[in-house]
């Protein structure tokens, strides 16, 4: 199988950084599609570069739109244009060379499976640190045959990995219940706090003075729970009303639009497709909702983004989300799939703007204390140096 042409997008050290301190770290992504892992990887790579570490990004598949982001200017980055599976397995040397050009010392990969094995077999001699984003949780919903294939994938690369990182205590427990590679450490992902410096939000002059805007951000796939929010809109009835803004797209969109129509709330739901400027999106809303039900969340970067923008977050008790939200302080937690409980919480926020203001300010303070990308970069750099 011939390899697709590779394109080097940039390979230069950012000019305005401190002198190198003798370590280089690359971050590998499967594709250039935006998601929580991708948002975090960009922020981490920039934070590393800002402290004098040579850091950059390698995208295995299609690099767009991520690698065209203006925020990456000056960061080394390469795109391989390889499909998953056979193309990765058949071209390990290309992957290893691309990573080595950016960071011969260490690489952070999104999988401890065959991708890690390919990197090592391709001749990469630096440390390989695999981040477990939730692969082990997917095993539960698979058929026996699918589960066997996925387990073989997970096992195929453990020999090549030097250490593993998880984004939450929840994932730490999940990973340690299956074959893994020690050492394993929990490092909370983070965002660049300098990007979120807006002042406190204005409290509406009186309860019910304006429509409350609630927001969902993410892929429209089974398990993300957006249908629970739509059903809650039908359930709740409050002065002023509630409008739902949806940032994201996916295979479930048509069904969700149909559900909103059948329940009579289509006029209260706006499907905006993919949104590049999520900060502006969150700032135009009052409350964020992360309603994951069938799909357990390994972390929940979308909740952190909303907290950074001073929004209270209502989230299901799904995986790592319970570690992000302080129930009753920075938002609320509800049982996955319980649209009536969600409706009650929405009504509470709609009729008490002062409460959502207080929760939003507390959410921002929690973001600064726990999910600063500089703290994340400190922990990653120290962990990787400890492996050398």
C-alpha cells in the first residue's frame, strides 16, 4: 500500500521563548478534528514551548482544520496523512522520523496500542508516554468480537510504552483494572488562563427578566445525551423561557432535530454546527450542560471551557465529570438520563439568576485553581524528566 504524501507544515522553534533546557516533547494526534483532547494538546504544546521546552504537534491523519489554527504559529508541526490501521502499521518509519524531527527525547501519544508499537518499531528511541482518553471504557458496549480486537490493540503496544497518563481519578481506577504499563499518573488537563480574562457577568435586574440561554458543545453522537436536554426543555416551564444553543455536529443531528420537532420545542433549539470560537460561544450563554449518559466521560474538557468563561455547569454523574463540577457550588450534578431532574435544575437557575451568577464565579475560580495549563505542563514536564 503506497503511503500518501506527507506535508511538513512548519518546523521552526518559536522565536519568543526562553533558552532550551535540554528536553523536547512532541504530542501526537490522530486527526485535526477539534475535540477535548485536541484543545488540550494545543494548549499543552504552547505552554511547553513557553518555558523553553522544544514542543510540537504531529497529526497522523488529516490535519485540518486544527493545524491551520493561527494560535499554532511558530510551533513545529507535521502532518502524515495516514489512515488508521494498516497505513500506520505499514509505515512506522515515517511516523518515527516525523516525531524525531520535532522531539527526539519524548512523545505523548493518544493510544498505548498499535500506534505506540509502530512508533517504537519505526526506530524512535525517546520515551513514549501514552494518554488513556477512555479506550478501556468502550469495551463495555462492544460485541465479543469487537472487544477481542480492541483488547489486542491495547495489548499490542504496552511493550513499547514507558509510562501512561490518565486525565482523572476515575480513569486511573479504570486503567488499573486492566493490563497497563506502570508508572501511571493522573494529570488533569488544562487551558490557557490568559485566554479567559473577561470580568464577572451581569446579573439580570429581576428573575425571569430575560430568556435563559443554555448551551451544549460536542459531537452529536450516541451517548452524549443531548436528547436528555431536549426532553428537559419540554418538561420545564418557567417565566421568560429557556433557549438551547448547540455547538457541534455528527450523525445524530437529524434525529435530534426530529425529536425537538416532535416534542414541540424546535423553536427553542438552535443547531449551530461546528463552532471554531468556543470562547465567544460560551460567553453568549448563561449555563453549560454536559449531559453524557450512555458514554462515560474520561474527563470533560467542554465543562472546563465553560467554567473558564464563568458559566455554571450542569453535568451528569458520568466518569470524570464528577471531579470537575463541585455539586451545588460551581453547578449541579444529576443522574445520567434523568431528564426530569435536569428540568428541575434548569428551572432553579432560570428563576434565580443570582444563584447562577454565584455558581459561575465559583466555577471560574475552580478553573483557575485546578485546570490551569501551566500546572498541567509543570506536571507533565516533571513526569517525563523523571523517566529519563
